[in-house]
C-alpha cells in the first residue's frame, strides 16, 4: 500500500503535534547548526559570534588586546651554519 503525499504529511503533522515542545525546539536548532557548519566548512564563510557595538572603541580595544595576549609568543631561532 502506497500512501499519498497528503497522507504522509498528515501522519507527520500528527507525530509532530505529539512531540514534546523541548524536542520541537531542539530538532530545527540542530538542523540549522548542521547547515551552518557545512556552509562554513565548504565555503569558508564564518558568522561573527561577537556581540556589542562597533562604536564602543574601548570594548574593541579590549577585544584586540585579549586576542593579542592569547597568542603564543614567537621566538626567533638562531641557526649557525658551519
């Protein structure tokens, strides 16, 4: 027995209606995050996750300073050739 698209859609709606709210929230969130991750990986497009205002220069300076200080210091290596 093959179901029509309308029958399948009706069954899915009934199943979704009986699904707890927390699961209904979790499923689309997971789908969105999966799609974002694939786009970021394939196209090198990254979403800016920082919050704040771009005209808050003290905050911008603090963020830059934090990024600079978190980098490992590089050391020059002296090579002696014989």
